[in-house]
C-alpha cells in the first residue's frame, strides 16, 4: 500500500495564478468595468471524528478546523463573473495524524452577446486529500434568492456545479454533465477506490460553452471541457491522466412548461501508463416545470467506452434531477449513472445519488441537509507492470446535517454532524463526526 504525504503541494505554485489570470482575460470587459462585489467567509472551530481520514486502521481524534473562502463577483446588465478561492485545514490533536489541508481557486464568466447568443467559461484548480472530511458546510438558506432569479445553463455544467432556473426550465436548454464527471458534493467522484491511501489529488479543469436560440422554440448548445488529474507521491501505483471532451445539444420547447431534445458527448482520456480510452454518450434530454416551485430534468442514453486493450463496453447512461425552491428554502435530488475516469488507470461506470436541502427556519436560524451514495463498478485498469486487471467495486456513503444560528450582523454559530462509510480498494470502514465553530462573513453579496 502506498502512503501519500498528508500535505504535498502542486508541482507548479504559479498554476492558481495562471488559472485566475486566464479567467480574467476571457471575462467580458463590461463585467470587470461594472459593479464589483467582494466578500469573504472565515469559519473556525473544532471537530471530533471516529475515523477522520477513512483509513483501514481507524483511530478517533479531535482536531481544530479552519475554512476560508474569499470571492469577488463582477456584474452588469448582461454579464456575470466570479473569481473565488478556498482553503481548509485540519490539525489533529492525537493519533499521530498531523495535519491535512485542501485548497483551490475557481473562476467563471458568462455573457449574453445578443438576444439569441450567450457564452460562458469556467476553470477550477482543486487540491485535496481523498477521504479527508473537508471544510465546514454552512447552510445557504439565510440568503435564498427570490423565485425566478436562477441562471440558465449552457450545456457545459459539471456535477453539482451547473444552475438551471427552475421557473424558466420550460424554455431553457437542459444542462447535461460532461461524460467524465468531476468531484461532486462528496468530493470523490470516480476515485472512491483511492480512499484509505491518504493520497492527495490535484485537479485542473476548464470549460467553455454557449447556446444559440434558433427560433422562439429551439436552442442549440455546445461545450468544450478539459481535465488534468495528478497524484503526488502516488505515481508508483496511480495513474495521472488528461481528458478532453466536447458536447453538442439541441433542445426544443414542447409546451410552455416542458422541452425535449438530444445531446452527444465525446471524450478522450489519456493515462500516463499508456492506456487511452474514448467515451461516446448519445442521450435524449427532457425538462419540465412541474409547478411554480418544482422542476425536473432528465437525460437517458448509452455510455460507450472504447480502448485498445479491452475492446468496447456499452452501459446505460442516465442523469436526472428534481428541484424545489421556495421563499425560505431550496433543495435538489440528483441521480446519475455515467462513465468516470479514475486514478487507478481506467474508465469505470459511476452510479451516484445525492440530496441537498437548505431551509431558513426563522430569521436567524438555518438548516442544511446533505447525503450522497457513490458506487463504482469494477472496470479494466492497467497496473504498474502494464497488465490489465479488474479494479473491483467500490462504495461510498455520506450524510450530514448542519445548523447555522446568526448571533450578529456578520457572526454566526455553525454546528454539523456527519456519517461516512467506505468500501474501497484500500479501506473498509465508517466515520461519525461532529463540528462546531464560528463563521464570520464580510463584504457585498
């Protein structure tokens, strides 16, 4: 078994700066020139966990926790841009676990070039220890937007990252995730099999897309995406990889509250060990506004994976979501079955389901609930010697409940309890944890 250091740094310290510079360069000049909304949230406190890193040898430990999230948003009448960062750190007080940290930067921009045409671009750099608990989760229901103020996606969203206006979903093009999924709410995605190694994963991803309103009922959308994942100190058994993808979609309004269409996604994954895979995903799409508060989206088709060693594998590829938004809360149920790249050296099928819900219980009290199930079917991977083997099945279950109590204009008390269970290539165990901290926010939103 390999053991990655708990706090290795990315190979190039200039990468986050380069990432944000790229976003700033492509951001419409009108966005930067108009309203600027800087903000920051800092949360600090303590935690106790029965198995903080979900390792094979479970040992409970208390820890101090720090979570810092600055952000700057640029807005005007037709464009919107965001540049943000995050840093989390856990210092364990027992068990010889030392410390873990995670960090990342992100940026996105969208603009409407004309009444018919819109473009968007986004990029993210993320560095995390797989299996670590992550930072504080602060419920967002204290700042729930008014109904109908969501942003319409353009067909280039990633898991958990795309937003669709639930009210306008009847006329909006459905947002379908790229074939190679990225970290979702659990922060793991297809790398469930690496939990237990205390291994760091560095991920850089970028997306560009757009949509064009052909007529009053029809919309064309396209997207390009690229991902690079590396595993410091894990090269002996793990496989760094690059993936590139594109998708093209068509959506047509079937009525005032529903739309249907199709999308074709193409991806290529190149591994450092020489294994290369091509993934094709043709799917039909459907979206519908069920009421003024409920909406749903769905996509169904095939996931076709081809590589030079194991031939062609075909599986069912589906995604769906059911969302509700009110004046006091919002939440979604999501499910997916899609091909997913993994650091073990191949493309497997990831089946996942998740729930996220936040509710403003009173003027100063908010509740957050989250849960995720991830199952990775054993796929063909290439080992260190260059041979092919079955990766085996892997499972990850997680759930949490959070409360936020505002105790001042900028200060609030945050508490969280969570449960996680993993059955992976290198770990089989569970974790029960609790956190308590103070969250301070400042800036304009």
